[in-house]
């Protein structure tokens, strides 16, 4: 499909859409970035900018008509994804999903029901909340994890080790939920290890293409259940493909998903893998930075092409989709921060120059404040390193080097990145 000079409207000008603009421009697409904020790194490199809020659907529709825009897209922001779906419905522009399909995937309760229906293992659920009796609260099999059914970016999530914290956790989760609904599940304490599976969906057929292991930042106190280190290929790949892939593909078809990318987060435990969450969008980790060097496909460009009226997946791309990658390995390391205002950044250029580091995206700069409210959410991350190598030892050495040389200090000189990843957790 000829994309040269096609016009793409991108919702949001922050770092979440920076790679979208870069990829679209590399495809020859004319990019227009809009939101109601001043500045933004994505706006700085776009061909054109606008100041229409991403919630102003009438204003956006007028902009689309005025500028003869061919398609519209956004980053992993679930807030902007809902705006995107409504805007595409109003203007007739292509969108990989509908609001009905999106809600099926985003709602944790609905997703769990699909898992049960199609025989996909998931954690046990407890039907209690802040209004339950003392006897009901005490009868729960702890530890449990409490979360809004519609949460994103780890917002509203708490782990309760005993009954003393469950009521407050339920109240917190409900406060973070738009529809006021929460879910209480058995917390599988496996040392903070997660399994992830990604699928390309093309004309209703799902193809697995990335199986990964992720380790959370704080497996002990459980206050920061955000990604800290991600590695591909997963050590569980063989088990997953033999025991779960077929059921998951049937589930995706049963949900009615037609095109796009879908990912699952799961918990490996005692020889099984328990699904607990699904995303029907690009990931915040921008894992095209894995797929391009590992198998030669770029899922972000595939989504952009679809947004401009092209196919989701070409025959050549389908042939490249794989869950093993020869001798290549890939990883991502995030850098969580403590509360404070950044006063200095030391050792970053040395870290970025390491041979296995292929990409780094920075979310905060000197002078930015990391507030208490973002601790335990993706907003806690200073940045994200991507590594590609022929040998996992090369990546492990790079992680150790970054731990030893990268220091983000607050305005009083206190180190803010004290949460360092222990590579021995992957053994």
C-alpha cells in the first residue's frame, strides 16, 4: 500500500506517542499531532501540530475534514484509545476495534469470564468488598490482589497479606474505577515473575509472535508491581505453545476480535500459567523494538498502516511471525524512581553507549517531580532501556553496569533510583 503523503492525526503529544511519530514519518506519512497541552516531545518532531484537545470530538472531526486527514491513531493511553474509537465512529475513519470489543478486553471481570469459558487458567476470585462482614473478610484465602475491573497502568491495585488491609484496598480500588467495580483475586506469590503472550490478529485469525518473561520492581513489599525487567524468549514458551496457545486463539476468535494486537499478562506458578489481564492495544513497552530485530516485523507500523486503510498483516509478515528467534535474545530494563525532584542525572550517556543497548526512552528530566501518587504505577519509571544481543550474558553484564553507574539524584543529592534489578531473579 502506498502511504507516501498520507495524513495521519495522532492523539497526544507526550513521550507515549513519540515512537508513533517516528515510525509514521519513516513510512513517508505526514504527521499531525494534537492535544491541548503546551509543548511535548512528539509535537517537536511532527510535521504539523494542532491544539485541539483529544476529548474534543467535534473539534477533531472538523480538523480531520479541514486538513483532509486519512487516518487517526494514538499511543497506549487507554484514555485516548476511547477517544480514538469514538472519533473513528463519528468520522468513518478506520479503527482496529469498536467500543464493544474494547470493553470486552479492558474489563477484567469480563475477560475472566472468557478465560473460564474457553478453559484458560486464571486465579481464583473472592466475592468480598469493603462492606462485607468481618467473618467474610476473615474467610478469604490470603494473600489477595485487589484491583478495579477497568484499571490501567497499575492504578488502584493493592496486595493484601491479611484481613487488616482488605477494606481499605477495596475502597482505594473503587475510587480508581470509573464504573465503581472491583475484583478480589488470589494473589499468586511467585517472586514477582510474570509471563506475557502477544498476538497479531488479522481478519479474525490470531497468530502468536512474542512470548516474554517480566519481573516486577518490588516483589517483597509489593508496593510497586510494575515491570522492572522483561526478557524474550520466555522460559515457558514450550509449555505455553503445547498447552495454552490453541485455547487462547479460540478465545480471541470467540470474543470477536478481527484485527490489531492483543497481549496477555499471566502468572507462572507450580507448573501452570494463570492469566489475569489482557490488553487490546500497543504496549507501553513499545515491543516493536523487540520484534523488528528478532523477526523482522514492526507491529507498530502494522497498526499505523491499518489506521490509514491498509491491511493489518501482509502474507510476507505472517510468514515471519514466530515465538523463537534463532540465537537472538532481547530484554528491557526500566528505572523506577523514589519520590522527589530530579536534581541531576549521572552516567546515562555511558549506559546508552553499551554495545547491547539498542534504544532508550526517557520519561523525566532534571527539574521534574516524581510525586507519591505515581509510586506503583508506570509513572514511577525514569526511563526504559532496550537490549538486543546474541548471548544473554552480554545483556546481564549491561544491566550490572547500569546498576553500578547510573545515578538519578534529587535536589538534595539523594539517590532516587535505589530500586536496582537483581539479574539473579531470572535464574
